[in-house]
């Protein structure tokens, strides 16, 4: 919570925009179905899910999935799945990045040439795991 407050103080315009969106989602008429791929436990999904009758959230990272599952267990309209979304059903390699709470983790083969362009303190791929994947088609 303290982290979010510090961010809001640094960027008050963005904080007010999020508050306006969050209020509209909670008060306004509910939309149909939300399919959300790659949810950060502290990210935008927390703001948008109240505006929908049903939510299907897919999170590939097992640790983040567990946090989301606990956080949303009491909401009947929110279903959390521990799958990567891919163009086939089965298993896939999943790269977990050094900014694990960010948006850099990815499926499939990671381009190692990209790593050469990064500074030492920037994003790195820390580990690679096999996880289940699902084709939503």
C-alpha cells in the first residue's frame, strides 16, 4: 500500500485517472465478459474487474497465480487460471524476468541478442520453467 501511495504522489495525474476509472467500474452498469491475460496482482486487473459480470484471468507465473488465486477467491465472478495463452494446448517454456512484478516475462524462445543490449541493472531473464498452455480459440 505504501508503494502505491508513493507512486501516486509522484504522478498525481495518473493516480486521479486510475481513481476515476476505478469508481466508474464499481458504480456503472456491468459489462459482459472480461478475458484478461497476464495479470499483475497489484496491476490494472484490480481496477477493471469490478466493471464486468464475469472475469477469466490467465496468469502463467505460478507465484503470481497463487497470489491472484488467494486475492480473488471470494469473488464468484472472477476465475483465475494458471496457464500461458498460446496458439496450442500443451506445455510451453516460460521466461521469468528480473522485474517479476512487471510485464517482461514471456513464453517461448527468448531472443538472447536482446539481452546484450541491456545494461546490467536492467531487465534480465532469471529463469525458465515449463508450464501448461492453452489455446483460447
